[in-house]
């Protein structure tokens, strides 16, 4: 585990504890499938595999979340389920491609 990993895990903890509750919605993946949110999944992956080892799995998770977000927004447009917010990767610059 390199020196960046503990700092990254602490920053995800801070996000989950202080910022995530303020946004008022869950990530699309967790809202649709249940289970852990993208931030929880990313935190788990980094803790298990380190950042370098988990990059591909993190990118796949964000891609799945983006696809579900698109689906939920399309359903909302036809009078279906109400969706608030956007995909967890939204406008946040990520160090890898998620969509």
C-alpha cells in the first residue's frame, strides 16, 4: 500500500460522512440495484487492491452507474420513476475514463 492510499480512503470517508448526505440523492447504481453506493464500492476496491490495482474495476463501476443513470432519466422522461441528481461521475474530473 503506497502513501496515497490511506489519504484517499480518508477523503472518501469524509465525502461519505459530510458531503454525500448534503446532495440529497444516492448514486444511480445504488438507487437502481440496491447495495453499496459507488463511493462505498470505490472505497472497498481501493482498500482491497490499491488505487493502481483497482482502476479498471472503478472505471467499470462508474460506467455501469452512468448507464443506469441514463436509463433512470429516460424512464423519468416518460412519466416513470423520479430521479434527482446525476451519475456519480457527473462533471467531476476523474483520472480515468468512465463513460
